[in-house]
């Protein structure tokens, strides 16, 4: 055989094919001609000239899902040669109430510089992933798993996203496998592979682990951080007033004992009622105790305590009840501690109305696993953490507060003023902001004048006290002017007044949230946002939630945050009423209360691991949102 002749013939045939294609190429654009020429000259082994040259999706990516363990789902893809699967395009979810899915665990893949998506992690040949499953120990039956994924061929074809459904049967669970995984609410995981875990999920996962002491230490630390928020600070004057009310007989030991009793009332209330509400109502108790009639009762109580501090009357338990509670020789002491415990319990329910990640995590574990002891212990630990500043007040009260003389009456009256401040603080959500401004103005003017005119015996009070009273008086006048001008912020009562008549005054921009009420409203708005190619941020808000108002006043309006939120559709649900529609919306996502912020991607799925519960400062929130938008 003449191999030289065969080579010459082959080259001639290839050249003939190329020349034959050139007339058609000449009628196309230069870019199209260049691509066509590249295809003709490319190695024939990599060329796919039509759809028949590519494998069908189910052959290119052979997918299976199995559940042989009680606490995890195993996913596997067999990927054909010259094909690859995107990790970030895999989404795993379920609508079942039997299980909750944790974040999927993937092996390391290969970084590919994709022409359309940039640097992406992809898998060749095969992929095995594990999805942790949270479930009740006695859960049984079947559930449907939804898995979405997308892949491409090296030759250039990208397949449409593929959706598969598979029905899995729950294997029998043993005690060791109960409620594992990272899911912390009733909503399913979106399958995002960002590797981020929300704070409440992290705390819930720790509480579900083997090291209970470590988990309780984490909840104690979370409570300690919560003690620095405005939700807890009002309890300091409440406790201090109780201690001062003991008069000249107060000692360091007794003041600390009162503080410990108050903190125990608060912590045990969190533990007991948190567990009860989680099991019976599957919600946090704060919303229930924010009903107007309960708040008004608390306002009346603090007003009554204030007038008792002013000496209008003396509050004490009836002697008959004291006799039943303690020995005859200890009547007053017992009454004091019982009353202090009750005040701590009431403060836990009303004053600390904001929901923190620690509380959400503990309630979640109680609801999902029925592990009441663990959840209640976590709530108790967080309550003790919140009470640390109060214990410090109690430990130092014996040395910081006067024990005898006319100054004792003055200090009691000062705490009466603080009690009135707590009453106004509680009443604010139920009244107009302008009315609240007038109340704060009246309190500041009267108390400021009282301090300025205060007499120590026949002599005026020290200059520092009179100066402080004058400052409060001036501040009260500023509040009154601000209220008359329609201002509503007690911290900035005169803001914008000087420029209100000027055309050059800078306008105040509020965050453009769109209010929705029901689940149907939310689904409609998310669908519309997805159709417009936008993310959705969904905020749960209530008038009685201090942290919600902090987010609106300090976080959402920050320029760095506002620029990010401007690219999204912003939705907000006002759950102040806590009616049936509100409860349905809260239960849809396993939300216990505001502030809770959810993010939904372009696919309409929530990025659960990016939830925000509680207050975040602007800088941290901006970083969080920027990270979320990259998932």
C-alpha cells in the first residue's frame, strides 16, 4: 500500500471541504466566519456539530439519592467524560415536615474559569455529597426530596437546569442520631454552598452535640452580649430601685441576694415559659406578652412603684400572705424576695421583648427534638448571662449607695423618676411618637427642675447635682420644642428644625420597604422580583421590637447598606398584631419573632444560612448582605 499517496489524497479531500465551505462563510459576519473557520480546523475528536453529538442530560449526569443512615442523605452523580457539573448550581430542598435539611457537604472540586460565570468550582467524572438531616426520633414515613443541578460539556453546550424528585423512606432512628444536622427552622435549605452558617443555626448545632457544658457556655456568652442591648438595660434601674427601696438597712450581702433573686426570676421564666410556648404554641412568648392590655398593666405597675418611691404610699405584701410564705420572724424579708422574684419574671416577659439568636436556637431544639431539658437549660444559661450586669449592680450597691440620712430619700426619688422613664419606654409602641415626645419632655423638665432646686437640708444641693439638673431641664425644653415641631426622635429632638424652612435642606430618605401581610402576598412579590431578575430581602417587624427600630434608624439608612439594598426588592411584614395571618407567615419559615431578616435568591429560594436574627450594626450588616448576594 502506498501510504504517501493516501496522505496526499487525505489532504486534498480536507482542502476541498474547506474551500467548499468558504462561499457560505463569506456571506456571514467576520466574527461568524472566524468561528466557523475555527470549527473546521479544530481536531475532529472535540467537534460536536449538532445536538445528536451530545449526550442526553440523564446520560451525561446520572443521579441517585439514597438514605441508608437515619441522619443523612447520600447523593451521587456519575458524570460522563468531557462533561462537568457546577457545585453552585446544586440546590437541595424538601417540603416535608418530617425532616429538615442541613447544608450539603461537598468534596473539593476543580476551579474552572467559566466564560459566563467567572471562576466556578466544578466536578468531573463523579460527585458524592452528603446532606445532614434533622428529624424527631419517632419520625417515620416517606418524604419527597427535590434536587436541582446544572452542568455543561467541554465542547461548549450548557444544559438547562435539571430538576429531579425522589421519594425516600426514613430509616429507623436511634437516640444518637436524633436531630443532627444544621437545620434550625421548619423551612428547607436552599442548597447554597457558601459555607456560611447563621448564628442561631450554629448555637442550635452546638446544643444538639455531645458536649452540653460547652453548649451552655456558648448560650451564657450569647446572653451576656444581649445584656448590652437596649432590650435589657431598662432592667438596671428596676433592680436598683428595688435595692434602694430597702432604705438604710441595705448591706452588700442583701443587695446581692436581691439581685440574684431578680436574675433567677428572669432566667427561670425564660426557661419555663420558653419551653411551654415552644411545645404548645411553637412560638416565643414575647409576642404574646406584648398584647396591649398586658403592656398597660405593666405601665400601671411601674407608675405605682414610682409613686411609692416618691413616698406617696408604702407597698408591701399583705401580712396574711407573708405569714404563709415565711416564719413570723422573717415576714418582711420573705415578702421582699418574693416580690423581687416576681419583678424579675415580669421584666423578662415585657422589657426584654426582642428575640435573640440564642433564644431562637433553644426554642428550635425544643420544638424539633422535644428535648425540653436541653432547650430549657440553654434558655436558663442565656438568662443568667443577661443578668450579669444586674449581679454587678447588686454586689456594689452596698458601697455605692448611701445608707442613711436625707440623701437616701433623694436617691429613692431619683429611682422613682427612672421608673416613670421605664413606664414611658413600655408605653411607646401603643401611642403616637409625638405623644411619646411630650411625655419624655414632661419627665425631663420636671425632674431637671427638681434636681436644680434640690435642697440638702437648708442648703442648696452640690453644684454638680444642680448642674446636672440644669442640663436635664434644658434637654426637656429641647424635647418640648421638637415635639411641637413634629419631631419624633428623643435622641435628636431638634434635628432639621433650623433648616425646615430652607429649600436647601437635605431630604430624609426612609428605607423603601413594601409592606405585605400574608403568605400569598409574599409568594406573589417574590415571583415578581424573580421575573425582574432581583433578589428579595424580607424583614419581620413589630412596633414593640426595639431592635427593629434600631435597624431602621441606624442600619438600613447607612449609605453602604442602602447602596446594597437598592439592588433588591425590600419586603416587610408588620407582625405587631400577632393575629392568625401573622402567625401563619411566621410558621411558614419557623420564625419566632422579630427582628428576623430573610434573603431570597434569583431562583426564589431562601438562603436560610444567611438569615439575620437580632440587631446588626451597619458595617457588619453591609458585609453580610454583600456575602449573601454572591451565593
